[in-house]
C-alpha cells in the first residue's frame, strides 16, 4: 500500500520541508548536509539531520547488512528489497513525524541513490532493475524530497576520497571506479529529468565554497515556501 505521492513535505499548512543530498561516494555530500543543517539551525529553524540507509533503529540494523562485507554479499535484487525496507521504517519513524512537527528534514541520501546504485545494475540475464526500484518505491514509499542537492564530482576524485576514509562501510567503493562513473552519469541524468527538484552543485571547490552555494539555493527554496521557524 502506497503511503502517498509527490513531495513529502508539501501539502498541509504548517508541514515541514524535506531536503535530500545525493552524489557518488566521496562527493562531500555528507559534509554538506551537516553544514546546511548547522546553518539553518543558526538561522532559527528546527532541523532533523538524518541519513540513509539508516535514520531509525530498524533501518540502522539494515545499514550494517548492506554497507559491510564483500561486494558480492547480496544480489542487486536483494539489495533493492533491503534498502526499501530500511527507507520505509525511516519514513515512518523519523521523517514523517519530524515533518508533522514543522521541522526541516535534511537527509544524506534517499530514493535517488537506490535508483542509481541498484537500478543501474543488471539482474539475471541482463534484466533492467530500474523498473523494480521504481515499482517498489511507488508502492512502499510514494514520496520525493521537496529539494535535492546533487553534489557533483568526477569519479576518480570521489573514489580516491572515499577509499581514503578506510572504514568498514566500503562495500560499494570496493566495486570500483567504473561503477562510480556510471553512478555519476546516472545522477546527472536524473537532474536533467527533474530540474525543479534536483539542484546540481559543483563539488570540486572548497567545502566552504560548496556550502555557500548550497545555502543560497536552500534559503531561496525555503523563502518561497515557509518563513523562519521560532
């Protein structure tokens, strides 16, 4: 049963706003999500900073399953089911309650990442998995962010940054540079298809320069939809 359609933060008077960050591994999107949350809090907004996979106790348990271990631990089809289950719990337990309070939700990754990391891969006999991703999203999630920032960076730079972190959550980084290049091209195609929702930000500059560009765009969006919250 679908939970709705359209932008999750739009609709009833007093509802919050939902902003997501996307990009390939090492793009700096997590840093930018945190910097935007800090800036909006300083401006007087109530902000919930969260991430995917994760963001709720149940989803955090699934996070360990999908981000740790060898690259071939799960098939792409199984990953789609796991990510969708995590997202549904995150939506129910964290995102919707925060928006109902009128908070601004900033999420490090959302459904666009599943469209890329799983949807651009191939199943048995070359089956296109994007249709499966979109069908499950419509049935089980049914909503999109009000605004998505795509932090764009070239695949080589992103992968080198990601590998340098040397954490246990490197299952997708271990799939190599070619996957990162495909993901980058796919993200840019998504932005072309949804220009009103997805804002492409050049991630090659300093974190401060990127943050300034993000904040300018975010304030313009929020100023059109809601005033500062007490």
